[in-house]
C-alpha cells in the first residue's frame, strides 16, 4: 500500500518540475509554493487542451482524407 500513497506526491512533483521548467525558461519571477502549484495545474491544463486539439484535428483530417 506504500506505493499508492506515494502516487499523488510523485504526480505533484512531476507537475511542479514542469512548472519550474516553464518558469525558468521564460525568466518569470519565482512564485510562492502555492502559486507554483497553481501554475503547475494551469500548465497541465494547457497541455491536455493542446493534446485534445491535436487529436481532434487529426481525426477530422483522417476522416476527410479517407472518404
């Protein structure tokens, strides 16, 4: 059961690492831990939205080509 308890912590560390990369790449002032966590969720939302858009556009193009 130890592994299941670590899952949310590992996920948040990954999201926060992603936020750190974004913040450091664009030279944004270092946020507070709460703001960093909020930025991590926002960036995850943007990535998921971009993935959904790519999949939808791909599906539409696939359907258009194979008619």
